[in-house]
C-alpha cells in the first residue's frame, strides 16, 4: 500500500521534458487501476493496463497462498486423501502448463534476439 501511495504522488513532484511524454503511459494506468494492486488481482489485467507491472508476481503468490493451506490441513486429518489431492494438483498443474506451451507454441527456453528460431 505504501508503494502505491508513493507511486500516485510521483506525478506531483516529477517535472521535466520527458515527464509529459511518459506521464500518460506510466501513471495513467495507476490512476485507473490502483485498487487492483490493493486486492491482489492485478495479474489478471493486461500487461499494458497493469499498475506497477513489476509486482504482478506478488498477486500470484497471494492467490496461491490463499488456497494452498488446504493441503496440509487435509493431510493432518486424512493423510491418504491429502496425498492424493497433492498429487492430483501437481499432475493437473503440470498438464495445464504442458497444454499451454503446446497451444501457444512456447519455446523450451526464452531465446530472445533470435527470431529465426521458431
């Protein structure tokens, strides 16, 4: 919340020849979407419409931590069902990543600067 507050105050103290050029592209998204970062859903926005783009992973972590506590709780009460649930979750997420990589033709490594490789 502190970072968002400071980020919203930056346009008030920034001035110069490049400020007018970069203000709409950088600060306009935060004036529209600052609330998404507060409730940790800014990773669901388009990259160019995201406030504080570098903090998208915090929202992802928060969303994972919100639901991952279920596995240890189930493992404490019913270990067999907990292990089955954890295994199914691991296999399901691995399958989702595999299907996503296949459908969108992702490379096994991000090879930047080599457009001839497909």
